């Protein structure tokens, strides 16, 4: 019985020592967490590509919004609330927030890269970024217009880049890109000519326009109202001053409604 009491006593002391050690360790941790050494002193904001400088996000304004959640001890800052607040800030498409010992917070920010103004029923409804996302922000520069349904904007952003890449060597660019519910592509170029590609083989038709422009259309550019590429082997044009005509080899699956008013124009 005495042996058991000693054993119990030894076990109890071990438990007591363990509890005291844990309490002391917790006290040290708690004390350390409140040391000024761990108080946030630096908030870095960088872009996602090679930590490049931010182009659109106002760092000072964003910092003031995040300050309530990123102040105090490294261990007590509210990253979730800071993330939520940052995502509600104009020009911020995505953000990753990291703690860096002993007293730094880094925000890696993906900005919206504006490519167009979204037009709905003739009115500006927001900006469109390179991924086709709509966002609201103040922007003073000039941007082309996208006229299309919201669910088509990612496709419009992709095709806009493809089309512009084809047009750039011709010193042409798109001022307005329209994608109708019937999935037909129309664009207004910077020289005032409307280019109609329709809904089938649009990349091929754009390539044919580039060839036709280099061979014959460029010299008549000042007189052209539109160029219609919605045909398998040809195209139609109309002058600003008068009407022209039906092209040859029209694509019967995608024939324009106004072909009866046009004349035959064979692609060179």
C-alpha cells in the first residue's frame, strides 16, 4: 500500500510539473505575442508578375481600408477580413495576403487590366478586363466598346485580342466590337469602316479581310462605309455616298439580309 502511494505521488508530481510547464509556456507565448517586436510595422503591396509595381490600385487608399485589420500583433491581425475588404476595392481582381515574421504583411495583388467599356442598351455599364470580367472603376483613358451579353464577354475579350493582332500590321484597330445574340461578329474600325464577319469561320474571314485590304481595299478606304466578309469566297462593300451590291459565291447559311442591294465584288 505504501509503494502504491509513492507511485501515485510520483505520477501526480509528473502531472503537476506538466501542467505548470504548459501554463508557463503559454504565458511566455502570450507575453511574446504582445511584444512590440511582433507588431506589424510594414505592409507591402506588389503585383503578381515578378512583384511588379501596381498600375491602377491606389496603395494609400487601400492601406487605409485595411489598416483596422492589419494593425497590432503579427499573431492577432484579421487576414480574412482584410482579404474580403481588399476584394471589394476597385481595380483588385484577386489578392493573396501573407504574414512574414516578425512584423510584415505582404499583399500580392492581381489587378484588372482594362481592355474595353461594356455597353448595354447604349449606356456604359462597366469596364471589361482581359479575362472578360466586369468591374467598376474610374478610368480616364480611351477604351474600345464591347456590345454583348454578359456571358459572352470572356469570349469577346479573347476574340478582341485575336482580331486586333491581325489588324495591327495594317495600322487598324477596333473601336467597337459587337457580338449579337445570333452570335454574329461586327466591329467598327478606327478608320470609320464597319467590318462584318458574321458567325461562321470568323478567324478565316478576318484573314481574308487582311489579304483583301492589302490587295485592293486600302486604296478605297476613305470611301468605304462597310466591308462584309460573310461569304465563302468573296466580300461585299458599300460606299458612304451610295449603294453597292451583291457579292459572288455567297454563303447560303449566313446570307446578309441586304444582299439584294449590293453588287458583285470578287475578292482579289
